[in-house]
C-alpha cells in the first residue's frame, strides 16, 4: 500500500508456465471488483499483449504498392507481377526462417522484420526488371529477346544490389550480439530468396503474359525508343545545367534532417511508452503515482561478503546509499549466518528509461561502490533489468561507429569492382552515411522527442530501442546501395557505349529516374504501413526506413549524385591502370551494345594526373 493509502499492488506468481485459460481466469478474478471508485489494471509478462502477426500491415503495404504501380504505369500486369514475385519470395523466406529457428535462436520480431524488408526489396527488384523489359518491347524487341536482355542488364544489377544488401546485413554478425545475429541472418535469407524469385519466377511470368505487360495505348504506339524524354528527362537536364546549386540545396536539406541524430539516446522502452489505453500502461502509471517512478525499475545490487567484516561494510553501504542523490529508497534482506551473498534493492527517484537513472547507475559504479569496497574484500555488482538494459545500450552504442565504418568499407570495395571507379564508391559511402543520419533523425524526432508519436498511436516519448540503430544501419546501407547500383549501372552502360560522361549521367538519370522514384514510393508505403503494426520496435523501423528511403531516392540519387558526377566529369570514371588490372572483371550493366565508345567524344576538363 502506498503512503497516502490510495494505491496498492499485489504480485501473482503461477506455479508453472500458465496457459491462456489460467491467465484469463486470473484476469477475470482481478478485474471483477472494478468500479467507478476502484480502478484496477494488470501488468506483467502474462498480461502483455504482443502483436503476433502483422497481416494488416502486410496487406496495407501490398494494396498501396498496387495502387502506386497501377497509377504510374496504367497497366494491370505491371502492378501485379512485382507484387506476386515479392509475396512468393517473402512466403518462401518465412518458411525458411521457421525451419532455421530449430537450428539457431531467433527473435520474435525476425519474421516481421523479414516481411518488412522482403516486401520492399522484392517489389523493387521485380519492378526494375519489368521496367527494362517494357522499354525493350517499346524499342521493337520480341518478348523472348526482351526478357533475355532485361535479365542480362537489370537482372545483373538486381543480383548485385541484393548482394550488397546481404553483405550489409551479415556484417552485423561481426558485432557478436545474439538477438541481432538472428535477425540479420533471417533478413539476409529473405533478401536472397526475393532475388531468386525476381530472376527465376518473374521471367517465366513475363513470358506467359507476353506483350500484355504494356498497356493498350503503349502497344498501339509506334515502335521507337523514348528514353530521355518526359519529365525525368527535363529534370536531368536541369540538374546538368546547374549542378552546384541543386547539389548544395539538397545537401543542406539532408544535413538539417539528420541533425537530431546528435541527440540520439539508446535504451529500452517499457510500459510507460505504451498507449494510454493499454492496461499495462495504466498499471505502470498507477505504480509510478503511488510509489514513485523508480519503483517500476529498481536496481539490484548483488553483494559478495566472504568475511565477517564485510557485513559491516554492507550495512554501511546501505546507509550511504540512502544519502545519494537520485535514490528514493533502499532495502536489504538481512544475511543469515554463514551466508556470503546479499541483495540490496535501490529504487531511483526517476523512471527506468530516464537519462538521470543511467547517470545514477554510472555514479554508483564509479564513485559510491568503490569507496564502500575500499579496505574490504566485499564486491558489489549493480544489476537488475534497468541496469542490464543500460549496459546493453552502452555496448551497442560503442560498437555502432566501427560497424558503420566496416560496412562503408565493404560497400566501397564492391562498388569499385562493379563500376571501375574510385570517386563513385567514395561518394556513395559518404552519402549512404548521410541517409542513415536522416533515418536516425526521423526516429529521434518521432520516438525520442515524441512529436507525432501519440497521433500515430505509438505511445509517449522515450529512448530508442538499443538494437534498432544497428539494424537500421545494415538495412539502410543496403537499400541505399540498391538505388546507387540501379542508377550508376545505367550511367556506366551509356558511358561504355558513347564515352560521354555528361551524356552518360544525364541519360542514366533520365531513364532510371521514374522507376527509382516509383520504387522509393513503394518502399515508403510498405515501410510506412508497418508503423501501425502495434509494436513500438517495428514502428521505429517503419518510420526510420520510410523517411530515409524516400529522401535517399529523391534527393541523394536524383540530385546529389548526378550533380557531383557532372561537376567531376570524366574523373568520375577514373581508376588507376594497375588497380584496374588487379581487380576482377564484374559487369553489372551487362555487355555493351553497339560499337566501342570513342576515346574523346566530348570536350571535358581532365584533372591533372588522371589517365583514361
């Protein structure tokens, strides 16, 4: 009972793992006396409702993707085929992950995370191949020839893009954190199976459908290549005309959106972050009001006292803890004769997820406890759920910069091999880090600052889940590389054909701009639909990835990358001859059509010291 006599709590312990019927029986018994004057709420693991499925979020994402595809391409089969391919890939990956769970330990969010990633990349990968196939048909190719050409160009890019995502995800294994390892393996397996569906099932479906992948109006149109025309062609020309102005404005916007990342605070959300309608949240608030906010997450001090004098030191420590700022109450069970281990419970004055509680844990470990241990053989360790969550967050935060550098280096190597360039991979690595900063900025604003969280039904403000940034880094780095591969592979194809750097950049941007924008819109819809899935962790993934993917595609890939390549000219494609010979030959864009490119097709400034 609380001191004011208005709040009380009781603990119910089951004698064994409780069945659903037992839990419901206890719920009914506990809730029966509730009235207008007596408010009862239930908390604890048995009464925590975790969303078991995200079928509604999946369906919402698929429907939105279908609407976007149908609106843009005006052809039913263009809208259906990428979705069918993605669903098959996600379905197979779900079966594979369930089988994998018998071999390794997987988090309960692994399936949901795999579905989130699989739907997004599966639809995008299929769309890139379908779009290239449509362009080939419009140019007068037959169905079989067009499919083969689409696979030999866009199909190669899809395989390489999928490889970069898998590399980024599996890079998380270097962190050696069990819960993250399982999610990384599950997500990587999903990407592999969606890529296989895109390069095996999709071509078969395209062959069955034939020219109906084009709308009726497109089938009646004269045969010809309309590449570089339309709005995206005009936009590419504008970026080419004023690359410095467009690039600086886009970079300024991205930097401003990434700025909240500097205040990122990792931790573990608790029932205090749940929506106010939840019984767990109401119980949490009742206990906080009646007994203090720290009562929801006490610190547990384990004391090793092998000598008799250590017991006196423990008693002195208990007295000293009561005088520490930030401590609401201290209790210690008396040690029995011959017992060498004691337990001290410390209730902070602040909530478990508060930054002040983290500061208190650090103060106890670095100042209070060492002074109490001095001159004795007593050892004291600060534990409990609150301290464990704080330690987990600190460990992951310490590993985050190294992991970021690791996958940036891996991405640099992959792009260097693919595009035979040093500048393009270097720019891509820096810009990918910027897009990750935008993702972090989004979750900080929504979940840590709390702007819009209540409107979205995501509860109140609080720290970001410790493992979310690590997974966002791996996923977002892979997705950013996807768009870079699709964009630059088309530029590289034009460069190999004509040798004109400015033309290659402009044509590549014009011909891929529409499909990249549509793909990003689909990703935004799929990721955004998971915001309403009922889980705070999945919602953090949804918000961060949806915002970052949209801005990465529209600002970085459609503005900053072309602007920088226009400013650098032929230097964008420079690679030292010795390094060129040492690297393996990998053609992402496929074999070049037409005669070899001329050596100097257009007058461009050549940086000193560079050889073509």
